[in-house]
């Protein structure tokens, strides 16, 4: 019995060591260009934001891997409109913790360089963000700012989920990635609203 237990422990340690050898951890960050879609408001302007976080890559077969990561990311949009000499704008900048899991297929280009195609789901939860309102008439203006876009008086629900896809490149341990996330969840608190997140992003990263 003791020999059997010892053998099981040895096998488990070998499996953990093999898994660890194939998992690469790193950091990624970059620029977002975000907007809303699915509502009836017009003149939406994209918000420039950022993302940063930890990334993981598990190569379970030649040229195939599972990619995951936990990121702090900003999203949102800005609306502008004018009527009878009045102009107004609403800017929402929600901030999320976002977890993704993507399947990736890698194409060898040269030794140490690979093109990476990836896609998969994400889930996110809003942790902070602001809403800014501004109305202008001639030289006069009125503006206000809400400290929490997810609060009791905020515009958005905190939970979000959707699908993402992208294409990137690996230069040894240096990563470059271009992608797009599309939310599938209505994040508006309004009974008549239908607002979903979407973001394009450019990332750079490094695997340890």
C-alpha cells in the first residue's frame, strides 16, 4: 500500500511538473478603443482607454494552446447632440476586471516567430467608473459628474460577458496582439435600454 501511495504521488508530481513546463505566464497591456452598440442613441464616439493584467498560455498540443488572463480594462462611449442652439454630451467610462479564455492556433513563420489566431469567451465585472454630463448654450455651460457608473444612481449594471477574437504575433517571449471584444449582455439599467459593450484593442506583452 505504501508503495502504491508513493507511486501515485510521484505520478502526480510528474504531471504537475509537465503542466508547469508548458504554461507560460506574463504581463500584457495596451490601448482600447471602446463603444456601445445595440441602443437607439445616435452619434456615438469611441472612448480611448487602456488595459493591463496577467496573461497565461498553455500549449497542450503542437501549435495549439489555451490562452487566459485577468485584466483591468476600461470601456465606454461618448454621446453628443445639438438642438436649437443647445449642445449636450454624455460620457461614460466604466472600468472592469475581465477574465478571458481563448483557444489559439499558432503558425510558425521563422524560428522564434509565430502568428497567433485566437478566439473565445470573456466575463467581466464592473468595479469603478464615471459618468460626465455637459450642456452648452452659447458661452454658458452646465456640467456634472457621477463618481460611480455602477452605483445606485448609475447607468450600467456591473456584469458583462461576451466573445472575443484576435490575431497576434510571438517574437520569442515578446507578444503583439490586435483584437476585438463584443459584449452579449445588456448592461443598461434602463427598462427600455439595450446597451452592450464592444472594444478593439492593441496589446504588447512579455512571457516570463
